[in-house]
C-alpha cells in the first residue's frame, strides 16, 4: 500500500522549573490594583510563561496511555483510500545516563477498519509522529534564535479572547542546527489568558519535502499544514495540557499530473498515568510459610 510517512520531531528542552500558586481575593481591590491586573502582557512575558509551562511538561509529565482514534486518508485524483485505526497510545518517560529525559511514543493497535488488528505495523496512507515529544517548544524563548514571534493586537474590551502569537522561521546556516523546525514554516499559537497555556497551534510549511514509500523513488515538494488542539488532563495530582486533536494535511506541489492529498486526523481521550500498584492479600503471609 502506498503511504507517506510524516515525522515531526521536536527537540526536548530541559530546564530547571519552579512553580508557585497563589490565590488573590477579588473583593475590595483598589482601582489601581485592578488596572494593574488587567494590563496586557508583553510578548516577552507571554513567552516566559510558556517557557515555564514547557519546563514543567519536560520535567514532570509522567508515562501515560490513552485512547487514540486515527482516520488516515489519501486522495489521488478521483480515487481515495482510507484507514481507520483504534489504538492504545503510549508516551513513555525514560531517564538517560546524562540525566536527560526521553519521551518515546508508541501504540498498541486494537482494530483496523473495525476489525481486530492482525499486525502492529501501521499501514495507513498517512501517519504523523512526534507531537507529544515537545510540540509546545515551537513557541519558546529558546527558539527565538531562529524564529520570529509577533503578538497580534489584543482587544482590551474582550479580556477572555485568546492571545495569538504568530511565528515564522528565519533559517540560516549558523542557527539551523538548534532549530526545531528545519524547513521554512509559519504559524500561530492561541493562548488562554487565564492559564497562559497553548490551546491551539497551527503550523504551515509551504514547501515541505515529502517522501512516499511506494510511489516515488525520490522525495518531492508539497504543502503541509498541521493543527493541534490542547486540553487540560489530570495525571495523578498534576494537570498537563495534552493534545486532544491532531490534524495533518499534505498536498503535492505543481507539476504533477493528478493532485494528491494526504490527510491524518487523530483524537485522544481517556488519559491515564502509568502506575504500578501493589497490595498484600489477606492470608498471604500464612500461605508462604
């Protein structure tokens, strides 16, 4: 089966992290204090908060599993093929000898097109991996070396509207090695003003190098758009913002006889922290003597 394998790898950023929570009474605040709290944050302040959340994620997100539902499709001219896969998705935290941490993605496929899976090899027309390993790092202070960020105009009378940070890569030979995005790309991040967490991200790569295993002997160029929606998930006693929906769309470039569109839509729910529990059964001590 013809398939295009899309891999989006984001480097993990490891930094020390400290977090403090405070509750502020809203009754009896002076007009001056209220005005200060309503002040619009600067781009630098937003990026600093996002970095703090990213450091928390990198340092504290536990090994987890959840339900994954994927619809993978390829449309080539009048023809189309679709694969629907239901799996148990896993994110495993592994400590390395150099004290860094690796987050590895894997899945246990349960059904393919509604039938029990006969193989653990994903055979869908389009696949995407890497979003859980550090996709939030795309908008961060460290990436400002090779990415320009701009805070879009904020309407002060609509305080609940998300902050929107647009970004575009600036790739040069001297900085590309440290860039998470290796191709010229642009996008937007939507940030909840209350939690200062990213709730939605859009990433567009107009000239993306595409490799399709069984169709072409060499890569070709096309357009790629990735969107990710995030939602709060309670894992143990801590809350992390995890992907709830990931959508990928890839279109081959001009010069091809038939337009081909690859699409991938994955939804994630029922998150659980991987825990090992043990208990002593009544009478066990007597039985083992």
